């Protein structure tokens, strides 16, 4: 779903979705934490001493590792440094309002205690604990929405799941039976055993029919009516649309949508991926996405020991510090009236338009094109003590006079008050 057009098509096939109040918390949140964590954190991008190209969590498929060989990783998985409170606290410090974690990724290993298979973190590892229960408690205590990623089609471990053609004969797979007798019972477990769940994040809807996608959506809504389903359930279903990985649409369109994204180049931990995006780039992506009506779901890939890489932590904390100063211009906002200009973006809320300036002018004078509304005042969002900024209205639009020095090295938010 990497193309803008696919999101537009999903939006077209979701009549009335924008009025669904169940999405209000998610629309207001704007920023979430994605966590890809599983057995793949042990090889961390290598197999038998050989670097494996591509994203870390796909090592089993990329190297076509036999099921029995890959299973042996479970006996070595003992993340004693895992700290649910610290992970959720990091999300809060980053300003992220929801947390989506891989309950089961494509390798088929369950990161929770499942009664449907012994191939899970409680029964198959020396760790022996259910990190989802610990995260559920921490999220409830700290006020973060807990959400689960669940791979509903690709399962390289299960003989009837999609994707593994080196251990299993594709022609003999009972995919319908896999959905009915394995996937659905596991979705039931996730929605019955961990309290209120904000959303189920499905992925890679290969070979799944419209009827099968619909049955999973209906199951989630039956078990927890307030739980959302993302667009990767497939067949233009779900409560909101999902952009492609790291993909940001070029322009605004009328839909509820989200961009899942990485801080470096991988989702699951890969020890040699140090291509970290800068904090400034991440903040600009956040502003860009929100200005077009989307949510930013930004990923971390913890190590096999349970540590979130320091580079991710440092960037998330800096993003949180920026949001502490400028969150008014992000949370609860909707797309702004000005779209498609190079030096910044706009968001809006009630009787205020927020102009996010990426490149602060050397003289401090910000020229804002006319957007057809009566502006009565301007101020710096991050510096209330500075008071009103001088504002001139002429035929070209608005001229806001700010300080000559850059107010914020990442992005400066100016609040424009409207005559209501």
C-alpha cells in the first residue's frame, strides 16, 4: 500500500468513516510507538556468521531457514533486561500516545502466552514470562493505549500459513482452516486476556479474501467494540488506511490514515544498521504527516536482551522535548488550510491555525500566504511569555515578525488566532 492512490481508494470505499467517533482518540493521538521484537533479535541480521540483506525480522525468509533450525532460537531467548515500565515510560517521554507491539510476526513465534501453540515466549524460552501482560499493566498505569500487531496471513512456522514454501508444499496448505482454527482463536486470546486494546494492527494481506478480511474485522469489533482495525487487514477494509512502510503521501486527502516508519532502515533489531535518521528529520516527518491528516507510527527494534537501542532512545526523547514545547500544534489537530509549500506545513484546531516553519528566515519575518480567513493575532507556541508577534496583513497575505535568531532548531510553530 505504498502508493497515495491506494489510500485514496481505501478512503473511497469507507463511506462515513471520518464520522466514526471510535477513532477520535486515535485521530487526536497523532504519534505512536511501533515495537518489532521477537526471536529475530538474536541473529540480528546474520545467520551462521553471514550478513543477511534486508530488514532484520525477515531473516528466516531471506535465508530460507528450516522451521526446525529456526525454532532453536527460542531456547536462547532470555531478555532479562526487558522492563515494561521503562518501555512505556520512553513512549510517554517521546510524546507517543499509543504503543503497537508484535504479538506474532511472520516468523510465527508468539510473544505472549498462547494456548494454541507451545511455540511462544512463555512455554518455549528460558525467559518464561509474558511481556504482553507486563506491558498491559504498564500501559494502563501510565495512560498509553496498548495495541497488538498480529500477522494474519504470513506465518513461516505454521504449515498452513502463507509464505513458507521451503518446508511446506504451497498447494497442500489449508489457508482457510489456518484462519479459522488458529488465527481467530489467537485474536480471541489477545482481546480477552490483556484488558482494553486500542487496535489490532494486521499486516501483509496476501491471499486473504474479502470475506475472510471482513470476518476478522467483525470478530475484533465483536470482542472489543472500541478496538480499531488497521487497513492491512486487506481488501480495503478496516477502520483506517495504512500507507506503505516509510511512505508519506504527497498531498492532503480526506481519509483517516497512518504511516508506519523506521528510525533507521530496519524494523527488527539488526546490529549493523546504523543509518539513523536525525531528530530534525523525524520531527519534520511527524509534522508533514499530521499536516496531511495522518498519524506517525515510529518503530523501535529492541535487542534480544530487551534493550531499546540508545540511538532510538536519544532521538525519541528529543522528539518528546520538542512536543512538550509544541504539542499544542500537533495533538488533536486536523490538516491546516495551506498545503504544498516548501518551507513549512500547517495544522489547525478550533479557531487556531498553526504554521510550522522548518527553515526560519534570517530576518525573522515569516510570509504566510493568504488562506481566506481573518487572522487576529500571532504567537510562538513554544514561548507563551514572548507575547503577541507583530502581524501585518496585506494583499499578499500575512507577515509575521518573529525573532531574528531561530526560535527552535528543529521546527518553529506559530499559532495564528482566527476571528471566530
